[in-house]
């Protein structure tokens, strides 16, 4: 009789243990459990405690399971198990981890993160060199017109661009850049046979337009090219006799085209520093002086070559 009782007790306590499955995680942990379901995305199981009690259903990402042993035969989708080892890793979707074992609740599955950044924002500053010449800059003039506008060949530039990437290599962007030039003469100067003292001239050109960006990604660098049609706003102010007097203001609006190439060094996954070479092409024929408008007989161009250093931020 005692032998029968002992056999019954052993059978009761041994049956849940013998029916246990085992999951070995990528972290080196061994989980004794009952595997309920397994596919290419996740493994659903019930933890079996030492006293034989079972916990609730728990999910672990399949990519965190390195090995397993199954004693149960009622596993859902069990026919997929042999094919799991042949699945490439890029078909596995990660789930939110709730512990160091890579365990997650079944309702916490998240969408896969895109393989490329979505938004890029760049801003920087540099040097601008005028490419075109003023049509009426002729030798032999008896005034300081040539000298003044020669100084306007050099200027300060700034730029900013917000890029939305459609995929790893192509993006649409909104671009804005400006060029600022200033020239002043404290001595007496002659312009169009008129003597001026403390002459000052300031130019501002602002370009705004959409852009198409092509990106080439390497391990440590980004290389890109861009093409941007848009509008160029021309603003000029002249103080003929004194910087304290009211200026004479010129305004104009024209179509323009900006193109550029750039290279960036990856400082961190979300930050890079770069250098850009760009050209802005334009042509003006209509000008407003105060409330009056006039048309230039010869179109005036302020096309410029720009070299700029910039900072790039990525999400």
C-alpha cells in the first residue's frame, strides 16, 4: 500500500516537470515554460514555477530566442518551427522589452522603425563671391562707381534647409539662403559726376524655394547634391551723403536657380558637420525705387558662388 501511495505522489509531482519546455535566450537565460505558440515574429509561452503553477501568457521576440526544447505537442503553428531556422533576421519584428530577458506583454508589439532618417535640418554660414559683372563697369570712368561695386563682389552668406526623405537616397526639401553685402566710403566719392560724402550701400538677397536632394550614405560620411528653383528677393539701400540720412531703397523680385554639392562627417547618429559648394543663378530687369518702378535696359545679374560650413541634424 505504501509503495502505491509513493508512486501516485511521484507521478503527480513529476508530470508537470516532465512536460516542461525550455527556452534559451540570447542573454544566456534558461526559461522553463510551456510554449503555446511560435512563429517568425515571437514566441508565446507560460512560465512554470517550481510548485507547478503556471503564469499568464508572455511574449518574447523571436530574435532573442537562440534555442528551445519542446515537450508539448499542442503548440499552435508547430509546423512552422522547422522553417524558423531558415528565416533571415531582417524578417523579424522587434517588440517592446519589459525586462532584461527580452520579455514583453503580447499587446505591446510596436511597428518596425524605418531604416532611414525621415527629417534632416541643416543650417550654416559662409562666403559668397559674385560671378557676374555689372554691364556698365567700363574703364576710364571719372568717378568711384567701379571701385564701389568691385567691393560688392564679396559678401557673407547664410543658409538653412529642411529635408523630408522619401527613402534612403531621395528627399524633398524647403530651402532658404541669403547673401549680405555692404560697402562704405567715408571720404568724398564721385558717382555720376555728383560728389558724395560718407557714402554707404547695403545689399541683401534672399532665395526661397523647393529642392530635390540626392543622398549617398557611407560609414562615416554623407555626400549629397541638390537642385532648387525658386524666387530671389533683392533689397538694396543707399545712403548717398550720410549714413544718418534717409536711404534710397531699391527692390526687385526675380526667378533664380540654386544648385550645390556637399559632404558631411558623421559626428554622431543624429548629428553631422559639413561643407557645401553652391551656385545661385539670377537675372533682374525690373526695379522699384521708393514708390516708382523702372525697367533696366540691360538685365542685371547678381549670380554668386557660395562656400559654406554647416551643421546637420537628423531625427
